[in-house]
């Protein structure tokens, strides 16, 4: 199927839902990204996300010479009970890929983090750069209204690769219009059970100002390969 038709089919649920929403206000985020690899062709990704209250829909397309193109779409629901927050998500992509995850934050100013994800193991270029068939455990805390710090690990619990990525995430809100986010991660594991053991690290820095943001990242052993990847993303909220 022509890729433009795939984009249109992915957008139809968003447009229909927006029309049915009546006076509800949709908030959209458009994020183009460029991925530069040391040992592989450059790649690009375009992602559009729409939020309506606790609901979110997204559609995106990844392109890379050798890999080809892959269009994806997904849905996310965020519940906010008194004790914290629960995020349910589902995603589908070309080549038959489907996956889902649930992540909970238990507590407010001091909180625990727990999550679980599963896929059907079909071909998919992993754009979150963490294991998808995995469990997540961690904790975090706010101090004052400006700083949030969290430490969590995402670890394979299905494919016997030993993959585990440990994130230290710091968010700083100097005011309501700006935010700085630093994510430093350590990764260890194998691409498959018979591959050599790998160890690498990544760092990303994101600056949000009003409706715009920019993110830069350096990722050694990206997706548990021997490659090093640098990423640049720009964003616009409207």
C-alpha cells in the first residue's frame, strides 16, 4: 500500500474523534527527528501526537535506508486515582507488529514506579530504545515545585537477553513556561541470547519553552547493537 494512504488511514481515527469531541480541546504535538548512526545509514522519524483529556492518539513514520519505512499508530489512556497514576498504552505498526504496556506511579511527592510490557515479537524499529518485553521498577520524588528526580530500571523478562537499562531522570521547572529534562542511562545485555554481552550508556537533554522543545541525545550501543547514535528532535505543540 502506498505510504500516503497509510498516513491517511492512521489519521482518520484522530479526525473522527476530534469531530465527535464537540467542545473538548485537542492538544497536538508534532516531532520531527533525525538519527545519525556511526555504522548505519541516517534515519528520520515524524511523529504526531494528540491529547484529549486522559486520552492520547499518535501516528508516526520511521525511515532508514536498508530498513525501509515503518508507519505506526497507538493509543494511550492515563488514569489518575487518588494514590497516583496509571498509564495504559497499545501500539501497532506495519509488518504486523503489535504491543502494549501498563505503567503505574504509586504516590505523589514520593512515588514508586512499576510497569510491564509485551509485544508479538514482529519486526519493529524500537524508538524508545529500551526493552519492550520487560518489567519496570523504580522510585522518584519531588522536592519543592521545581525539581523531580527518579531512578528506574527497565529489564527484559521474556527473551533471556539479560537486557537492562537503568535511567536517572531529572526534571527542572523554573516556571510554568519552561522545563529542562536530563536523562542519563546505563545499559547492559545482549541483542539475543547467543550474542556477546554489551555495555553502553546514553544521555539526552530536552529543553521546553512555551509550545516548543528541542532534544539532543547520544546513545552508545543503541538498541543493544555495536553502533553509536546521535539524535536531534524538534517539537511544536499546538
